[in-house]
C-alpha cells in the first residue's frame, strides 16, 4: 500500500502527458472544491465552453465528478450530452450519466502500471490523496509465512 498526494496540476500534467485527457479538454484549473476546464466543441458558433466539475466521490475503482450546473446548463442539457458524446469517454475509461462523469481509474492505471490498484481517492484543497493497493493482496494474516512455506526449510532449526 502507498499513499500518494498529488496537486491537481501535477496529476493533470501526468494524465495529459500520457494522453489520458481528451484533446478537446484544455485549460484545467482548480478553485476550491471545483475543477474548471475548457472543452472545445465541433460547432462553428460555439467553439468552446467552460465548465466546472466537483469531485463527487470514489467507489469500486471509479472516480465520480459532478458537473456544476445552473439553470442555463440544465436548460441545455441536450447540448451538454452532444458535447460529451464527442469526447469519446469510453476510450479514456469514462462514462457519462448527466450530470456525473465516472472514470474507471483502475482500468487506466492497469494500462500503465501492473500490480497496482487505486483503493481510495479524495480531493481536498487542490490535492488528490490517493491510496493504492496490490490487487492480489489478501489480508495481512494470510501474508504471514507458515512453516509449510517453501522458504521455511532454509531457516536454521532451534
């Protein structure tokens, strides 16, 4: 198990360097509990839109972000759906259920680092707090060597 604390900027730089953020997403910043970003559209009239999301939680390897909505966004939720559709989230381990974005972080991590799963993640004060685990680890008592282990015969007898 490891505990990792990354600033949002560091994490976004890592994700961007590994092409895990869609090309349409840029200018990612944090402000309090919100993550603000700019999303390019394919529409000539509206070239991009600024949106904010909040960290909504982490469960079973999936991180959830909730779109910060207002009356305008709620009125044009169909427009948001079309914009999200163009991001091809499934290619990046994500799925969209208005107003939430879910990302399977363990699917992404396994593509880059073998033997590590994200067990817990929180977002606080502009930092992601990440706890990892080894996916095949059992409870600590099961990890303890027994006298039937292969290496036990190498120990001197008392």
